[in-house]
C-alpha cells in the first residue's frame, strides 16, 4: 500500500493545452507507421509465412550455436535462423518454406533429425504449409476487424455517437502505431502478436471507457465550463486509477519480457508498447476528439430526464 500513498489524487493538469501538439504528433507517427509497413514490411513468423520450427535441447553441455548454424545451412534449405532461448541447453531453428508442399516440409524435419538427432533432443516441431499460413493470415485479420467493429457497436449503444466515433479513432490510432512498432523493431510477427494486438485494443478501450464515463458525468453536471475544461477535470479525476493500473500491468509485462522466454517475447514487448500508446490515446486522442465533434455540456442528459442545475 506504500505506493498508493504517493499517487496524486487531486491533480489539476491542463492536458487539453497540449492537444495542438499531440494531434499533429499522432498524425505524423501514424503516417510514419504506414510508411514503415510498406517500405520495410513485417518480420512474419512461420505462422504467416509457412515453414518449419524446431526446438532442440542439448543432451550434454551447452548448445553450440555456431556449429548448429553451420551444419543447418549446409543442408541446402536456405539460410536457417538459429537462436538460443531459455537455458544454454536450448536452441531453436527456423527453416523457411520449401517448394514442394507438405512433403518438402516433412523432408526438412527428417534431414534435421539425421543431422542433430544424436547430440540434441527434439523438444518441439511445428510445420506450417502455405495453405495453413494463408488461412491464419485471414483469420488474424478478420479477428482484428471484428474486434474494432465490436468496439464501435458497444460504444454506440453505451454512449452518444461522438463517444463511439472518438473511441474508434483512438482504437485505430493504437492499431496503426502498434503495426509500425513491429515494422520498426522487426520483432517476429506471429499469432502471439495478433493476441497482443487484441489485448492492446482491449486495454486501450477499457481505459477510454473509464475516461468517457467521467466525461459524461461532468458534462451533465457542469454547464458553465467549456468542453475542454470539463475534459481536463474528468482526466484528472481518473488519473490516479490510470497510474495504478499502468504500473501494475507494467510490472507484470516486465517479468514476462525478462523471464518469459522466446515464445512470448513478441507478446510482452508489444504489450509494453501498447500500454504506453493505449494510455496516451485515451487522454490525448479519444478525449479531445469529443470537443472537435461538437459535444457540449448538457447534451448527454438521458432523454426524458430532468435537467440538472448548473453547478460550479
């Protein structure tokens, strides 16, 4: 509980004064993300490109990465990606998709067993053909699209249309920047990364809804303040909650990034980035968009409800 005592609870930061800087900054970063996506592309994993993933464990002593790489590349399957993960005994091999269908991919596994079977134990083998990888791309893309549509429908029914549109703008902002993050860092993009993106969108929209709830409350209560002043009031009122949630998630993600191993590295790193971007978009994108869409104090009162007297 010692940390809670140092979290400010009655802040008066003027977040909306920064909107003229943050909006152009977000637009520039979004454009840069799109450029990186088309110029550099993504480092797609076997899930999307197809190919073979094999995890080996040395039967005696540490795995010799250099020797494994040299012997694997000599098999004639193209450049084989060799990485150590977990303990010094463990190593993973990624072989690109071979022409010839599933039989060709199975031949890769057989040749690897012949080459390394005596010195290394085969702990995990994944073979993904071109048809399966294409289906995974379609499924992953469809999942993200349905998530965004679901956010729109949820916000449309729960809030006024300005809130729904603002939430979707913030969600798309987070999605584009996260894609740019993968393109820039070249962290492997696989099905785990899709899970990270969906988790980021969920975290971001949850934070946005908390802010929106408070904005709707103060817009009904205060009639003589400007919309931007009421937004500042709302964000400050939820700031302690945002800080505590962010710190808790950050600690958990740091543990995953440091000790989770190679399998969930892309998930942990993407979530660390998404934690920052999701919090940023809730404050500097989703909130000020409401004012630009023309939302004013008193316009969110429920139909048929008695008017609330202005308060100061």
